């Protein structure tokens, strides 16, 4: 029998503290930096984002999201035999946030590891989990995107600090005899490392470089729209599908203009585009599963729908997954 993998449950979690554009504008004004709600909305589509409290880690956010996803799937933590966490903001240098999450779920023994592909992380993690299930390496996986990006923002740079937020999203991916994940397409090009990065590291107990996010917004925008279309079309071709077969486009929630530009290139009406960037901001690896869960729980996305998930992030990494829910 041919093995496939299907998403059987979704979950998400946002830290309680909601930070509006006006809240950020007041914070930046105290530093002598001007911005406004209108300036941020016009350029990004973002109205608010959520920030975690200082003691809250990525695995804490992931735990809540996983519990919601397990409940939705009718599974318990004891059923899980694989945990993959996509994150660029892990709890510590090591062990992985996935291992820490495993312990918080009250289980042990199954493989647990992190994937670091920044904003493409969830697409990467889902592809890896699908491959492991198809080859018999797992039967019930938790695939998670979790971030506390507020920890790596430079609040003296109004062009980047207004973009990002914290949160977590998760799916339960299970072995199935009917196709769920239809195809995927992953890429990276390290020659673009400088346009989006956190150029710092720890050495001898000291931080070397700059442990805060740096981004060339114009360069990221130009690259993102092109590679997202390419990845989506390559994924459709692998699955033997066409643009019109997509019921919903769920892209990485980076910027409303990038998202709308990709939808137009795929000839999809904008009402087929799932948008949460207005309330979540850019939550990096968490943004796709957060948007997916919001769409499922909001009644837009239903069982049997065909979804295109796609992301692009620092590295530079990008990729897409086509699936039947």
C-alpha cells in the first residue's frame, strides 16, 4: 500500500499582549523616531501584532498551539512519534526547542528536532515530516512553527521593528492511504544572505556582531514575488495541477503587497487569499500555520479543499507545498 500524509488537525496560539501600530508609534516617539498607523498600514497591511512577555519562550507558545492541534485531530500527545519545530528564535543554543517541547508535552522517545529556514521554515518542516511518514519513519507528527521575533528586533529601525510579531501554529500530520500532501518544492540561495539576516553570534560568552534583525526591504520584495511564483508553479507541475485547482492560497504573511502580487501572478482572485498579516504581523515560521488555523477555525477552509502554502525567508530560502486538507 502506498503511504501518504494528511493534516488531521490544526492549532495556533498568540501571546495575550496585542501591540497596535499606535502603541508602537508612541514607543518609537520616545526614541525620537517618527512613524504612524497610516504609514505602517500603507506599506505593509499590518495593524497589530502580538508580543510575548520576556519569560515566555518559543516552546511555550508551541505547547499551546500543539495542544489545540491535538485536540482538533482527536489525538493525544502519547500518539505523537515525531516532532519538528521550525524556528529562528529557539529557547537556547541547544538542545532544540523541539526536544524542550517534547518534554513539556509529557512524552519521550520519539525523534524531535528543529528546522531553521526562517520564514520558509514551516514549509521545510512539513516537507520533511511528509517524507518521513511516506517512508514509514513516523505515523503521527507534530509540525510546528514558533517564534518570539520581538527578541531580535531593533526598535531604533522603524522599517523593520513594525513588521514582526510573536506566535505559534501547529498541525498534526498523520499517515493515510489517501493523498493529503500532493507535492512540494524547496530552494535556497546563500548568495542573498546579506539582504535579510541577524548578523551576530555567541563566542566565549560574548555576543559578536549584531544580534538584531537587518533587512534590505526593496531587495527582499523584488526577490520574494519572483521566487514565490516560481515555487508555486513548480509544485503545481509536480502534482499535475494548474492554477485553477487551488482553492486557497496561504502564503507566508510578510507584507500584503507581496501576498497580493503572488495571488495575481497565479491568476487567483484576492478573495482566495488567506490574510492574517493585518492582525499578526510577520511571525516568520509561525505565520503559515497561524493563518491556516485561523482560516480553518473561521470556516473559510474546509476539509477537501486544495491549499497552496508558500514561504520565503532569510537565507535566502523559499518553497511551497500543495495539499488536500
